[in-house]
C-alpha cells in the first residue's frame, strides 16, 4: 500500500491546505534576512498587499488565528502606530512596487473604530502606494462589527469585496461553536452589507460543528443562498490545538464528507461554480477588474503582526501563538520594535529548489486550473512527473485526470484536497510541523 492509499483509508480530512509550507514549519532565520536582499530577485509590478489586524471581540471555539480578544484601551492605537512604522521601512526596502491586490484580514479588521480603519487605509494608500480604487480590495468583517459607518468608510476607500464569518444560521450551532451572535444578528448584518453596495459579498460557513446534522447544515446553506452572495466558502471543522473545540470532531460518525457532498450538489444546482474544495462563485459574480495577479509568479507583502510575506525563495512573518499570553507577548514585542528591526525577516522558511517545486504543484493542483506541464517546464526546466513521480498515483485512483495540457483533480480529488495537499508536503516540512511547539 502506498502512502497515499494509506492516507485515503484514514480520516476524511488531514488539515487545511493553504500556503505551503505551513506556518508551523517556520523557524527563526539565522542569520536574519534583510528585506532588500530577500526581495532583490523578485518581480514587484503585481504584488499582493496584505494588512493584518489581530483583534476580535472574542475567540470563537474553532479559531486558532493570531488574534487578541477585547484589547485594552490604547492597544489598537499603539499597534497601528507600529504598523505604520513597519510600512515605512518595508516601502524603503522594496522600492518601486505596484500592488495588484489588497486584502485586510485578522482577527476582525472592523473591530477597529472608523478613525482607526481610515488610518489603516491611509497606510496602504499613502505609505505603501497602493491604488485602492484601481485594484480589487478585500476586507473581513463579523456580524457584530459590520456597522453602517464602518461599511460606508470601506466602500468610500475602494473596498470591492467583504467577507463575513457566518458559520451557521442555526442558533444552537452558533452557541456550541462559541460564536458571539444569533442568526437574527447575522441576517441584520447581511442586510447592512447589501445596502452598502459592495460588488462582492462572501459568506463563510462551517460544516461538522457540534450539534449539527446534514439537514441543519443544508438549512444554513439555503439561508446563505437567499442573500445571493457572489462567493461562498465552505469550511470543514478541524480539531486545532489550544482551541475550545480542539477535540470536537468525532472519530466515529463523521458527517463532514456527506455535508460537503450535499452542499456541493445544492450550490452547483443553484448556479455556482466550484473554484476549489472550499470556494464557490456565483454565475452573477462580476469578473475582477484590475491588474493581472498570479499567485505562482507574484509575491505577497504582509504588513502587521501576524502577516505573512512570500517571495519565491523566502516566506516570513512574525512568530505565532494561539494562547492569550503568547499573543500578548508577541504583540508587545512588535509594538516595541525599533524601526530598524522592520528592515529584516527573522522568522520564516527558506525554500530551496525542491520546496519551490512542491509549492508550485500543490497550489496548482488545489486550484481549479490544475497543473500545466508546459508552465511547470518553463518555470523550472524539468518535468513535474519526474520531480514528483508520486503524482502518477492520482489518475489510477480516480483523483485526477490528465490530458496533454493539464493535470486536474476530479470531483473525488477536489473533495480530498485537504488530504492531497499534506500528502505532497516534503518530509522536512512534515517533520518541522510535527516538532512545532504550540504556544
């Protein structure tokens, strides 16, 4: 039995497969890498700018993001001042750059008050040089913080996409998940978001929650569809270290596979196209305006404590924590940093040739576009199947189909994306992840 066959015989899902390598593979960089050096060989004409706001009204039961709940007075202001200082140094180190995409995440960015949100967008526009009215701009929000004055400011500053963490429209499930909201509050927030006129509304939903059945899950999906969101993200619940729901996913009767399949069928019948395992886009969604951005070719500049940055050969961020004490310690270090400390990356992962190849393959396969052998050959000068011969296992197992131009996942393969991603991780990355000390 191959490793893939062994994994397929186990639990339905392995873990969220997003950026590779996973953040738990990051370690102190010795010596630190000056940003000027780390970005010296990179294209800078179509970058992704990400700003991180690590504050929330509370930590939900499933959340292991880098965020602080209900910070004391003055903490958010001190944080924004530090973020502004970091942005100055990042801009000086990177020189003349252009941004093709901007996103503000967290945490909950709209936890900030209106003046603080304006300050954050001033940093993006005036310090870093992002043209916020010429590129797609995305912001995350929550039902409690999606207030009319904040939404008006976001729209005025160029935000084109708002994503709201709904998770469920069933009150009992929201309570079990530790969400600080009711279904009625969610509906009221969605009404405000639609009234604000954002071109793209995204709703996040979670399947596998405590007290949830397949039927109640579909109730939430249908409730979401009543708002005709341009995008929907469906997330399976995972057991995550140090979270209140860390042991919530059952080992026996796991309803997540059935929940995924039923929701997928409903969304496809409702005119949504599946972009990835999690993402569904409506037929009525507008095409994105703005410069072309390709995550395989173009880097990401992360600003703020908890933000990650990507070049081809270096991924870096601040350190990471889930427990309140660890988050406070890292935030205090960030706020107290002297300006020159923002000139370098001191925590991250260096990607050698093998890791760059694996990252390219994982991101290509798990997207709707699939892996194009010609594009891989042009990028690396080799053949993907020679570099990663295990890819040949996918087609016989019904997980992928291959034609002369592309290797794409079948519906069965897309369903197992969160297993196939980790399957392709290198042994070195798996070992680092396994040795990570959670804090």
